[in-house]
C-alpha cells in the first residue's frame, strides 16, 4: 500500500443493474448487493484513515427510474440510516448529506435529520451521502442562497466580479475539502453530474468491476493508483521549481 492516503474520496457506485442482469435477477437485487458493498467500502475507508467519503447514492436524475425502483432505493437508504447506528458509533463515523433535502420523501428527510444530528460529534470518517444530488443543482442552489443572503448583506457580490471562493462558501458542505480522488465503477468514463464544482482537480479512477463486487482490496488498489499520480492543479511544477 502506498502511504499517500487521499483526504477525500468520492465514489460513483455504478453497475448494480448490470450485476443483477448478469445473474438473471431483478435490478433491485443489484441495489441490495450494492448496499452491502457500500458497507464494506465504508469500513475499509475508515480503517485506512480516509477522512471524507462521498457516496453518490441517488442523483437528481434518478427520479426518472420506475416508481418501484425509486421506492426500493429509498427503502435501502432508510434501512442504512436507521440500522447502522451501532456501526457509526463504534467507528466514530459521522454521516452527512449533500443534495436537495427538500426534494426527498418526508420520512427519509426525518431519518436523515435524525442521523445527521446523532452522529454530528463523531470524529472519525465522515460519510457524505449524495442523495437527491446533482452537481448543477448544487451550484444553482448555492447561487440562490447567495442571492438571498445579499438581501441581508447588501454589496456581498454586486459591485465586484463574483469570486469562485465566494460561490464555494455556499455549496452544500463548504467545510469539506475538494475530493482528491473520484472513483467510478462499472467501466464508465462519465462524471454524471457528480461533484462538478468540487471535482475540478480530482484524480479519476475507473474500475471495470461492477459496484456490488467492490470491496476493501478494490479501494486499496484505487488509493495505490492515486498515490502514484503527480498532481499539478494546472501549474507546471517543473517551471515553478526552476523559476
Ligand atoms: C447505480 O447502479 C446505483 C444507484 C443509482 C443506486 C446506488 C444505491 C446503492 C448502492 C444502495 C444504497 C446505498 C447506500 C449507501 C445507502 P445502476 O442501477 O445505474 O446500474 P446499471 O448502470 O448497471 O443499470
């Protein structure tokens, strides 16, 4: 294992449907196995000393799926939020949320608020559930909040060109550092509206494995690959070093 551990890892958990199809099972079976994989990976991330893990659990576009599938995923989320408290407590895991909470079913909102409150002082891994999340939607909501704030603080951004740092302060979790590494499973090369703002300089790691097959050793491989990358953040370090 390389010793360079990313502070923040984001995961686009893809391939649940294909996993089920390959076995002649219904799609929801893939999501059920996907939840088990999520638990394995959360455990592994916590043991490896990763500080933040964002899981793309349900996007703003996922509402277009059948009512049955949406209902099933929401049921799994509820089960995960409610049933894992002992695991969060034992491992000091803090649950957080990214996305539009208001667009979630009332019972999920309540469950989410409860677990956010109950885990808010835990000091270990922070698991950010991207739930009813879309990168464009997050930026739009950030701008709405900023405009609203301007009513209370005139001059906030009207006189000057808007600074990117200012927009960053209105995102869903402004204190969370940008993801160092974004993993996508099931071999797709797309961002699918995940952490568009925060992922500007993230390293990407694409795995061919379907999400339900993921486990500790896959996360280790991804982190190892991250450890070997040279990150430049747009700068030419050779030039910077030599100047
Ligand atoms: C993508 O696979 C997966 C999802 C949209 C849902 C992710 C949900 C879970 C893993 C379960 C809940 C997890 C937590 C942490 C509460 P897909 O359905 O798009 O697969 P496909 O592309 O093969 O059809």
